[in-house]
C-alpha cells in the first residue's frame, strides 16, 4: 500500500473551504467572540494534563467541519494506519517511517519488511539502560580508572538537535554529568568545547545515522587526535561510543563493536531522539526519565491514532495550520514556550517541520500548485516579547502563534511564575483584542495629552488585534509531558504532509549543497578555482588570496 496522491486543491472540500474563506475573510476573531461568548467551550480540547484552547482563531464550527471534510477526502485515517503499521510511506527512499515503534510497548508487534522490529528496539533500549547506569554510577571508568564527569555528543541535524533540545528541556532532572554538544564543522566550535574537557573523564558519543556526515566525522577525528595526545589507541574503546546504522564505518573509526548502539533506516534523522540517538539524554537524566519521555510520546501516539479527528490535538493543530497557510496566505508560524527550558524547541521543530514539509513536488511527481511547508520560528517568552513581538502585534504579516505554558513551575517560585504566566495570558488576549481608537483616545484624555499631539500619535498606538493564537497549557514540564509535546508536533507535521500530498520523510534538498561543498573543498585544497558562475569564482579567489 502507499499513501494516495490526491491533489488537495482538486477536492470538493478544498473548493468549499475557498468559498468559505471568501465569505468570512472580513470577519474578525473579536467579532466571533462577540457573537458567541461560549465559544471557548466549543474550541478547546483536554487530554491527559494538556489543555488546548484554539478558540482565538479565525474559525467557526463550519470551518472545522470543512477542514475535517478535507482530512477525510484526502484519506487521513488510512494514512495514519499506514504510518503506524510500517508501510513504505517514505517512498522516495523506499522506507517505512517507524519512530513511533521506538516508544511502543514491548508486547506490540510492528513490522518493517515483514520483520517484527520490537524485539530489536527493546534489545537496544536495554543496552542504553545498562550503559547509562554504568556511566552515571561511576562503575564504568575512563582509561586512568576515574569515573566519567563529562559527556560529549558529536552529531549534527537530527543527531544533535533532538538530544540538545531534550537535555536542555530536562535540565531540572539532570544528574552530575556535564553534557556538551559539538555539531558545527566550524573548528572554533569543537575547540571551545575541547578546552573545557579532561580526556581522562570524558565520554564521547558519536551520533551519525549514516556515519558519512562530513561535520560529524571531521569533529570526531579532531577530538580523537586531541584525545590521543594524552591516551593510547586502545583507550579509545573506553571513551568513544557510537550510534549509527553503519556498523562497518564505525568499526573502521576504531570503536569497539560492543560500544555501538545500532539504529535502523526506518528511523528518520529528525525523528530519531527516541532511538539510541537519545543516548546522551539517557546519560544526562538517567534511563528512567528517558523512558518516561518515550512513554509520554507513546501516549500521544495512542491519542493521535484513536481520537476522533475533531477531538484529536495533532489533527486540529495541523488543520488550523493548513487553514492559515493555504487560505489566509500565512507564511510562517511562531512558537513561544513560556519556559526557558524550551529554548531549543523552535530550532528542533524547525528541522522537524521544514526538512519534512519544505517540498514543492507532490506525491504524484508533479510540481504542487499551492503552498506547503510553513516557516517555524520562535523564542521563549517573556524574552521574545522584548524582541520580535512588535511585528506580531502591529506588523503587516499574519503569524499564527502557538503559546505553550505550564501551570506549575519546577522550583516552586510562585512570584516569578505568576508574573511569567500573566504575560502568557496577556499576550494572547492582546493579540486577540488589540486596542481600538476609542481606547487609545480615552488613555490620552486621562493623561491630559493635548489634542494635536493626540491626533498625531493615535494611529501609531492602535492595535488591530485579530491575530490568531493557540494556547497549549500543560500541568508541569516533566519528561513525560515533554515526550507528549514533541510527539504532538511530529504528528501535526505528518498530517500536514498528507494533506499537502508531499513526501514528508525524505530530504533531497539538503544534498546539492553537500555535493558542491565537497568539490569546492578540493578546489580550496589544490588552490585551483574551476568553472563557477562569476560571483562564486570571485568569492573563492578572494578567499584563497587572503587566507
Ligand atoms: O542535513 C541532512 C541530514 O541528513 C539530516 O536529515 C540528518 O538529521 C543529518 O543530516 C545528520 O545525518 P547523520 O545522522 O547521518 O550524520
């Protein structure tokens, strides 16, 4: 079986949505609230300790019905069952997409290529558990007999962004080990990390699904060279472990086969933190917390698989995103977590979303004639309020924004938390209502501002409001709720890709730059600039002359 190849714009549902959009485009969200003050009761979903309020959107019940009609006519139900059951839905790479199997229960039977993958998944999980315990407890030691104090994750893209985001997010649950991340091929990055390390007490986790990625191999070689300045070749076995599908290349690098944590080609890089790619998460917070992260994702998987579409948080968020992207012409979405712990969530979701859905060819092999992949960006609140919120409030662009907040703070500092959360609620309220001319004028009158000055200032101080937001309010930031949150966005991405009729699980677009970089590197090494466009030749010659 394969995902169907329906062009969404050819469906009856799409045409109905277009007509509906034409009819309601001038209606504001403020008006929708005035028309119905019980609106929030219709547009909120509660699941586990998550609350989604999506009432502050430019939607009516008719909008939702039409969006659901679109999901149904595109065959979303069938697509979800193909996704979870290991069908080859990543057709251009001829692979199943089974990151969800990594968080399934041990009793599950999920097949890739006719083979149940669960026994292998649990074998690797048990290996992660044992290894994490040995490192954290100090039982496993470095080459001079000292316990490990530092962990360095060497990887890039999906082999870095997931672990670095989760370790940062779960800092509160961290143990004594200090975790570092080296990703960029920029030598200054690796050197800044190296200078903090003691080779005797540092464990290096090389993470590369392919073990061919230039950045990761270069950084690993540099680190190995530095390590061998104080240790011997045979000490590598104690200090270097690898996570990869490419066992041959890992062994060539000199890593002891016992220290290889396998993964599988049915796990996409940007969805791989649930596999052994998450080893540094397990080392940083302990296996039990890591397992809770997986468990939270599992629970979201169950919700996504079984809830009716109108009760299904990932489906509803994906449909709203399609509504704004394809009918309102919104190009980007902002993501504002009101917790500093989630400062790496936006970069993580940038890869997950944009590498997945940044496609312009449909599953039928033809160029699409509509917009796909949204641009994702964001920073934690309240910092972001003092940085780019001006544009969201008063700029010319429509930027649907997700606000993610927690009811309980982790350190229990109620004073800070109440201030943080009052900003959280105030922002979505301000984005909805804005400030009318009459309100601004009333403020001027109260302040006694002279009429000529007030007349000049008035248009600048008016906020139109009518800015769409979703509010996701979660009880507490725990490994489990983080797992559910990440899985929620993974499934949102999947639903969008299904509707947009694209292949979400390949990434051919990143290949060309890699190929060109390799041939330009040869030219730099041999100092011979070959045939390029005049701009690239000019830049290369300037670089070589001044280097
Ligand atoms: O940049 C493309 C990409 O293939 C990502 O999809 C992936 O996460 C990253 O490179 C790293 O790849 P690897 O884990 O094979 O080193």
